[in-house]
């Protein structure tokens, strides 16, 4: 039996066709082309994934969580600071209390305002070197934004640089601007919340943003 098996194996070897050199080269080229097509497919998938994430970062209100430092889901505020009672209008309304620019209105419940009467159009998110009307800022807070404000009668270039470094980490939802006449050098505001202090504290600021951003009664946009 063993001898018959060996004979069959030998016959199989003899009948198996041998590849010519040209056939071997063609086979190698085919394998290389197959590998190249596979690599191109992987590159296309990776590029498409990255492109999709970049598009989502511009479409979503706050971008993607890992692209936008400190983002928080919509819900009840959990951050530090002092809670300020919401200003109420007719029929107990606390949102949509619009006034036209220059129009008089009852005072808001804090300075800067954390709710209350505001202009129909909010300010654009970002960093400002000039003060912004409080009525504009309140509208930004209604959309879940955060106000970072400083008051330095004698100037505070280093502080402004530090605050700017934090504000640059957010594409949406944060406004940094001077606000003359405040009680402290730094004042943070959110819808119904305020925090005041004099010395720069990065963790305190980031905790405030993390706990209050996108927690307003209207969507962040």
C-alpha cells in the first residue's frame, strides 16, 4: 500500500505542469497589483473616514467631542459657580425676552447678565478685544454659551493671553471679551450661573465651561 501511494505521488509530480519564466513573472505582477489595489482601498477608507469626521465637526453644534475640548451634553448644569434666579417676563416667561437695540428694559439679575432681556441677534462666538453689549451676550447664554470676561483698568496682558489660550479651544459656545466695571478681574457666565474671581485658574474655568456649556434652554448654534 505504501509503495502504491509513493507511485501515485511521483506520477502527480511528473504530470504537474511547470511554470515558464514569463508565467512566473506574470504571477508575481498579479500578486503585486493585488497588494497595491488592497493598499489603495485601505487609503480610500481611511481618507473617507477622516473626511467624514471633519465634516461632522462643522455640522454638529459643538463639533466632535474629541475635537472640541470640554464639550458637554445638553441637560442640567452641573458646573461650579453661583446660581442666579432667571429673569421672568410676562406670563412668567424666562426665554425669548427680546428688546430692540437701544430700547429700555428692566434690569437683569446680575452683571454681566445670566438671563433676561436681550437683543434678537446674538454675537458671533469667538474672541473680542472690545466690549460687547450685555444684551447680546445674554442671547448667547440662552443658546447654551459661555461668557469669559475680564476687567482690568490698569491692563492685564498676561491674563488676556491666558484666557485667549482657553477660548481658542472652542469652535462654538464660548465668547471672550473685556467687560469694564466688573467686581473682579475674571467673570464667567452661563445661563443662570456666574463665577467671579481675581486670579487665573485654568481648572476652574474649564470646569465651569464643562459643566455649563450647551445647557441653555435653546440649542447651541
